[in-house]
């Protein structure tokens, strides 16, 4: 997942720091180490535990195959997976996308004639982000086991899910399960850079090989604290990214004679006005349900305001209270603008003719950039300042349904696996490959199926990335449950 660790932390804070009257979970005070392997053992059949152990071995090998992107080199991982599938008697196909970069697809058939609209796609990416080796205490590609954790780049993002998907897929074949739909396993490339070898290129070249009506991908999370699952957040939609430059232009001149139309000052004034702007609150079907569910996890006072969010009389004040309580919640409720880059000037004694800032904007699904920029133009109200939309916008995709059988199956499986902890739909503030799938009429949902703590999650894309071995087993068990619930005839 791209650039998500800070946001995870804020979301975790939302779920966790407030449990006085809600869930009683604060045995570990802030700053105290979380005991290793806190997550309960798998409570279903011991065959799933054995499968978890086996899949852990696959994860170890996948971590050891360095797929740092760039250059990616995912083909080596694809070949390793092909070998596992071959031993199980499952044929797979390597799909070349660029030199050394190939995806892999395999299918378990329900009937001789495929019905893509019913098929279930299990998708995970094989590439990982780079490492700063000097900041790791273990070899990032050594797959070190220590204190109940498996360390390594990709342990969580996304080789853990890759191995769990593979386990659920292999389990179907071993059990000789009677499928009610095709189940497709897909390992993708270049998710972290989203270039030509990414799912975008894969869909363009090979859509017919993995076309499906339903998919499960990364993008959500199972939040754990003190050995218990707090809730499972299933991503059903995502915000849409735009990068917009704010450009102020003025008269260039010698700095010894200040000018009123100085571009730097006009840009600074514009940015201050933009910074003070808060876009209107807009609840979507997903966020409405998310907040309904998350209310009961808060203390009485905050829970009350979360519940008031969708009321005509107190909604506005409630939105202010909960936005102040948690920046991730604020971002879930509205379009957001973060200035991220600034440039102006070439030397200290020259007034530049132009000053430029980049805004990273995240729109709610259904909102349009034109409407937001018209509002910003009005607020800035300066003929010297213009907005320029960069061409690298994200994709506006439809939201996946919260009413279909697959979403219901995910909810049921997660609740069973995690002792009845709430399962909530989730609208992520980041983008995932699922947007591409949703644009192809796939009901795609995001999950990282492992119960992870704040500390585990913040290592994603960071240093000493790791997964608790017990959590990995639980994630494998959850994927097995989901696939069985949805794709196996009883
Ligand atoms: Zn990822």
C-alpha cells in the first residue's frame, strides 16, 4: 500500500485510545511493550493451523525473494508461486509485463464454461517498497524469526496476504471442495509505483484471464490491541487523489525595492486561506455505516457525538467534535487538501516572477475537482493566483455494495474468526488497485486479514516491518473461512 502508515496510526488511535466505557482493553499503558504473539491461537480445525504453518514457510521464502520496486523483479516470486501450485496439481500461467516483471494467474474451475460475473478473485501484489538497511535491526530480506514475529520487507504489505490467499486457494483444491463459482488466484506487479506493469497494464493485456465479479485485495485492516481484535475494517470504497498546483505570478525585480504584487506573498496569502478552509461534511453509504459501528467502541461522550453525526440538529457540531478528536475521521468526512511542495525564486536578492505550491487533494467518491477548485478560487479571490490540475489524478471508481453475498460472507467469516468483534465497512483515504477492479464492474473489498497492533502497522513501508506469527495464522484462517463461505457449495 502506498504511503499509508501515518493514516493507519490515526485510524488506530480512533479505534483504541478511547476505551474507557467501550471495550475494556487498556491493560497495557501507553509506551509499554506489547507482549509478543498476543493474538489467540486459531480456534478452528487443526488442519488450518497446519496450513498456517505451511503458508508461513511460503511467506518466509517470498520475503527472501527481493522484489523491491524499482526494479520489482516480481517474476522470481511468480515462478516460486508457480512451483507451489504445480506441486498441488494446479496449473498456473505467468503473464509477462516487462523485463523481469511478470504476474501470475491460476484458476480453480466450478464448471466447464466460465461465468466471470460469478467468479471470485483473490489478489495481492508481489512488489515491495525499498528499505533503508541502516535503520533495520535485521536483514530486511532475511525473514528473521524473533520473539514470535517474522521480520522482513513485505511481511505485512503485501506478501503476507499473498501467502494467505495462496493458502486459501490451495486448501480448496486439497479438500476437493465443490465450488459454486470459479476461484482465481492473482499475484500482481508494480502496485507501489502504479506504472505500466501494474494491474492497469495487466487488465489492458489479460483481463479475460482473471475477469471476476468479486475480488478481495489489500486495503482494509483487522485492528488488534492487547491480544484482542477490536474491529475489522473492510474497504469498500476509496477517495480519489488529485494533485493541483497553486501558482502565483507577479512582477520580477530587484529585492531592494519591494513590490506589492510579489508572487511569494500572494502565494503565501492564498495558502493561508486554503489552509483555513474546511470542505463540507458529506456522509456516504460506507462512512455512515462505519460511524454507526465505531460509535460503540468509543467512550460515552465521544460515542454520543459519533451517533449524532447524521442528525439534522446536532450533526454539524458532532462533525466538528469528532474531526478534532481524530484527523483520520475528519478526512473520512470531507474532501481534504494538504499542501505538500513549495517552490519559488532562484536567488536571495531577486523577486521571482512565479511562486508555486502543490496541493495533494483527496476527494470523496462522487465529488468533482471542478466544484472544489471553484470554491477555492472564490476563497482565494486573487487574480494573480491560478490553479493548475496535474494530469496524474487517481481513478474515480464506484463503491462496492454493502448488500451482496460476498460482503455478507466477509462479515460473517470475520465475526466468527474474531470472536464477534464488529466488522465495519471502510472508505479508505488512500488509493488501491481495487479502484481499477471496481471500474471493471468487480465488487472488490479490501482487507489485510491479520490482527495487527498499532506498532505492527506503523512499520509498514517503515523499518523492521514484521508480522506476529500467530496473527499470520489467524489471517490464513480468515481467508480460508471467507473463501469457503462464499465459493463452496454446502
Ligand atoms: Zn500494498
